[in-house]
C-alpha cells in the first residue's frame, strides 16, 4: 500500500491485522500483508479483499490506498507502484507482467547493475529471464546473478515478517505552495538529511543507501536511489549524497510540492566499518555532531540545527 503516510501507517497495520496476523510495516508508506489464509477464510479473491480494505481505510482514516497484489512481496510491490489511486492491480501471470519491464524495475537492481546488463543487451526482465544463469553470474557475480535470475522468473523468497525491525527510515517536507526555487529545494533536503542522521544515531544505526523522491504539482513523482560509499549516519555524508541525487535530476523550474528522503538498508552501527580519515575537518564535524546529539537529547530536536536553516 502507498499514499498512506508514515503517521497513519500503524493504523493501517492494525486494519490489516483484522484480516491476517502476517502484516509487516515498511516505512514510510507501505504495508506488506500475507493474505493466503484470509483468501480461504473469507472465500474471496485478492481484488475483492483489497476493495474491502480500501473502503475501510478511506472511511476510517481518509486514506485512499494504492494496492498491489501478487504471489510474493516483490510482485505485490511492483504492482502497487503501477496501480492507480483507488484501484488494485493483481498480478495473475508473473511472466507476462514482468516480460516487457525494464530490468531496473526489479528489486535489488541498482544503476550500476542495470548499466552492466544493458551493455550486454539484457535491458528487459524478459531477456534476463531467458538468459542462462551462468551468464548472469559471470556478469554480476555468483550470488547476485542467482538472485537476479530468480527475480526475473518472478520468484521472491523473502517472507512477510510480522513486527520486523524496520529496514528503512524516512522523512518528508511539503511546501506550502508550488516551489520553483532550487535554494528552497536544497534547504529542505539539508533538513531531511540532518533529521534522518540524528534519528539513526539516536538508535545506533547506519544506512547503506538513500532514496530521494520529488513530488510535483501534477502529483507525479521522480525517485532516485544512491548507494553511500560506506554505511553511515553522519549527516554531512548523507547531505552530500542527497545533494548529488537532486543535482542529477537536473530540475529546471520544476513546480515541486514536496521532497522526501528515505534511508535504506539499516543495520547496527557497531557492526559497520568506517574508513579512517586524515581530514581534520571531517573529524571536527563528527565531534561537533556528537555534542549536538547530546544537546538534542537533553533539550529537544530543535536545540541544534544547521546554520543555513536558522537563517
């Protein structure tokens, strides 16, 4: 489910809990639910149950959900991304659904992997599915190649895990009106990176990638994901990566309604490797960050903010 918003996410989890106990929240705006048992219990198809869920969410919380259904989480997520608001897209034939889609649409295929595959003519999911497994493993590695081949066949072995530890954290800034000024776009992004960094450090976590989503006046969106050089919660590193993702969009007088940033691939900070730096400015920034975090913990999240945001 999308279009929910992080604030209403717990309510949607509770709502889905009335149909199945196997519900996993995937912040900021997605819920995964295994309805295998519910289909048998209620004697209804996936589209019928989705219609009931949508009506209840709209009546109780004013949320018009986008719902995707499929035989596994990957296909359900892909269907939800392509479904229209107020509609359900059900994947009954995975091979036909995947065949003509670009390879980058598959979970786990980033820009580098997609570029490598497209360089060998494997630019669609159908062509990847038809390629020999050994060829894919030579191109992208043994484990990645097998995962890629299985996903191209419509296979996803990832279970829906109730009460799973969150694998991402997100924040969003909405503008009061259509915002064309790139300076305000960057200020919003700076604020988001600082917020996510502080939240992850407070929970002793680091992230491996950032996903930037820009929402426009016509309700369309652009999403880009960038992998960090190393897992981190350092606000300066998050900001630099977020700025690079925004600059790569090349927005020209775009009417922006909102910007969101999601930190993905969360893991405990104690297990993350950090490349030592001889840059005194970097070390100073990290020490200042530690002091600022202690001040926020004592006086509130607004106690210390970047200087450019205070202007």
